[in-house]
C-alpha cells in the first residue's frame, strides 16, 4: 500500500467513537532498519485559533490500526495524549 492511497482518510477511534483527524495531518514513525511502520502520530490540537504553543500528540502503535477502508482508518486505542 502506498502512503498516497491513505492520504485524506479520516481517522476514527473504535474505543471512543471519536473522530481524530485526517491522515494528511498526521505523521508516521518508521523503523529505519526494516522500513516497517511503528506508529501513527496524530495532532490533538487542530484549532487555528488556539494560542497554545506546545501541541499535544497522540501516538498510536501501528498494531492498533484495525481497518483501512475506502474513506476512513479505524483504530482501537484507549491510551492518553
């Protein structure tokens, strides 16, 4: 699967039903030694009016990605930001 094929998909948390953002706004952590994806980094403060300088992120292990569908990516994650 190419990264471009998942760009623009919405991320939804199965555990909470929360919409977390769009994959284009997120980052991936990749193991340089083997090229495998380790985790997905999702920004939690997406407001353009926010005055906070330190952004909060949610790091979701790749094993918590349950389904990549046509329109969204379903994760199952109960961790905290």
